[in-house]
């Protein structure tokens, strides 16, 4: 039997192959001039390119001697035209329209059970082959990605032991850190890319995009990576189909590195790692985790990073922190006058001060006030003194994974040499590393942020605020405390406990809070493009009608104070840490020194 098959793409192709295998003679009319002869070489002599609704195309395909015409186009109107032409013009007695559903009755009657089953198999093959690259792939990938989403804390990144990798690698080529090429992504990262529907929710909340729409967007990050993956796949398919080796090799070399082909070297450095994009993504795509893999490769393998970031890492590696000599830490701790807990000694709470609150004179007030509060509560606490160094977070967010792992291993050993119950810190970045990251290095500690401690002390009546001014407060959620740790209510409850306090909210708050601009290593580097994110945040505070911005992070405090001055709001808006605010509420104003931070309400 001679069967003329018209259109249908992969469905028509697979149906034609099945009919050939059953011993029928076929001709296949296909409008798209794709190189089907390379994919299905057995159909090379049977292919006719053209519009199946044109009479001359049907004549060329041999419709005059056809025993049956099978129309498998996706358009019902085209199928009707083909049926009418075949019957009226050429007198073909048997015409089947729309074989897309292989179990319709005409197909069953005319092709027979065996061919119908073959068509069903072809349909299944088409779904499995086409769906991964079809625009509706998210109908399958989105629920799958949600089900397979990360169950570990958001701040815990996946990592391998780099020191061990370097010891076992026989050559530099074998040492792979991070992601350099599109074919190096894991199956989960590729699933993330297929899940993206380009809805734009991530752009609406991304602080980097708000500041400059030309430099960075999380939506474009995923879209461009997805295109790179598909380009690599296409090259591999062309190579398997016998395309000229030189051309394939040249194109593959051009697409080899993600940085340089998908986007420029500066693109990935505009991200603040605040995870606002991940918070609102309906497909639970892990933008930041994927971006950090690219940063790791850029820093450790390519040796490329912003100059300011390189200087901070150099100081961190040589001095133990990115701020200054360790001797300055020792001198200041001596001035602080608190107990230094040595190896083998015991206490209830070890206060991890953090580098910013140690080396920045303006931020030292946070540590001093928190120590006074712990003394008021009768807490048996101490600090590490000279043994405390940077927790490694700057190296982690910039991408110097090797340095971070070295610091993490040393710090875990140092903390384990002390006997304590609680490890408390006033820095959300330190909190995330100590609580979530150090577990991978054997450090499972009971870590508490000072906002949680203050909330508990207020709740159980140990701290009772008595004094307060008639002020309007807004709380700025630090990214690494809010979205990363889901700590939103504790600091707000502390503020509400202060007499006469009026607590307001900025436009972006809680899970949709805006970054201060210092995340992702930007406290140590300034790319100077677009509007400053910290200015955008202070404008939100000003628009809310607040006269006091409260936060629980020394870095956020610094960034917001800078913007208050830049925007000339220093006479109407005050920025203060939660610990300092609590201490003020416990002491009458006349007993305190007048501070330059004390300003009149707006």
C-alpha cells in the first residue's frame, strides 16, 4: 500500500518510519526544511518539502497513485483542505485527518491495530523527546523542581573538600572547582533552568535590578544559562550527526566558558546574594547557589574578581580578618574589660563579636551595649579575645572557597576546645556561617542572634524597658537574618516592648525586605553603577514616615548610616542597633551622654 503522509513534524516522521517497517511504501510532505535526512536517513528518498495544502506539492508527492492520505498537521482547517483536495481532485478513497490522536476510529480502521499502536509509540517518543525543549516544559519541570527543592537551610551551600581534591588531582585539568562550562551544571541546576517561566517576579524584588536595570537581573541569569546549556546540547547533536569537525570545534570553543559568552565578567558581581529572588520564585529556583558556583570558578580557577574584593581577601588571608591587624582586636577587647575564655575553660555563653563590631569604632558600641545587657541579665559569658578571627563569610560570598574552608576548619577546632552552651553573635553573616555552614566541618553549635536573646529576656521579664521617646520606628530586616534564618518577629517584639514606640513598616519588609546594599561582598567593593541600594532603602524608610531605623546587623547599620548622610536626612532620621535601643530604654535619658546619633523626631 502507498501512503502519503502530510505534515506533523516528529509525529509524521515517526509514523512514516513505522509504516516503512510494516512494509508499506510512503511519501512524506513536510513544510519545514529541517535536515530530517540526517536524523532519519531511511526517509531521505521519501521526503517532499512544501505546503501540503498546495495541489502542485501533492502532485509532486505522488498523490495520484496513493491508496491513502494521512494528514497530521496541527491545524484542523488545513486537514479539511487536504481531505477535500485528496477526495475531489484526485479521488483518493481513504483519507485520515488528524492522526495526532492515534486511537481515533478512522485511524484504527484504515491503518490497523499494529500501525495504530506504532503511532501511539511514536507519540510517546515525541513527548519524551520534544517536551524538554518545548515552551510548556515548565508544566512538568515546575512541580518536579518544587518536590526536589533544597531541604537544608538556605545558608548552607553544597561543597566538596577542596584540600582533599587538590591532593588527589593528578593535573590541573582534573581539578574542577565551581562551574566554568555549560555542560558542567548538575541535573538539579539544569532543572532549575527548565523550570523558569520568565514571570519577572525575581526582577521586581531584586535590589541590584532596582538600582540599575542594565547590569544584573536574576531572570536573565537563568535565561542566559539555559540558552548556554541548550547551545552546548545542539553542538553535541551536530557532532553526532557528522557536521564538519572544524566548524563544530570552533563553535564549541566559543561557547566553552559561561563568563564571556552568556554574560560579561562583571555581571555576576552585581548580585548581593540576598536571595530575594529565591523567596518569590514560584518554581523554587536556586539562583544564588548557581551563581556562587560560577563565582567560585572565577576566583579560584580563572583568577578574576573585582580589585577591591581581591584586596579584602588578601587582608583576610594574611591578617585573619579583612579590616586590620589582629593586635587592634586584642587591644580593644582588653579595653572592653570582659572575660576572655581560653582553651579548656567553661562558660554558659561565648559572645562571638564579629569583625565589623570589633574594628569599626562606631560599631563597637553594639558590642559594648550587648555586653552591658548580658551583665544586667546575670549571664555567665565571655569572648575569645585574640583567638577570634573572621568566620570566613567574606571569602564565602566572594567565592574564595578554599580560604573559607581553611578558616572554617580552624575555627571549629578553636570553638570545640571551649566548653559552652550557647554561641551568641550580633552579626547575621557570622550567625549563618556558625550555625549552618560549620556543620559540614563538624561544628554543630547552638547559635543565637542577639535579637533572639533580647526577645527572650524581655519575654521572661528579665529585661523590662521603662523609658522611651515618642518616636516612629521601622525595622530593617538584614537579609542573612530574615530570609536566610526566618527571624522576623523577635526584633519587632523587642521594639514594641519599648514605651511610646510606634512601629511602622517600610514598603519592602519581612520576607520581601530590601538588602542594604552590602551583601554579596559589596561591603568591600563598590562597582559604582546605577543608584546606591542603601539610598533606595533609606528613601523607603523616609517615605514610611519613620524617624528611627532599627537593625540587627553592623554592616546594615553602616550602609544605612552612610545613606542617611548622603541624602541629608541625618537631622530627621536616626539609625540604631537593637541592643543599643534596648539599653537606652533601661536607663533614664539624663544619665546618658548626649550622642551625635540623638536627633529630633521628624
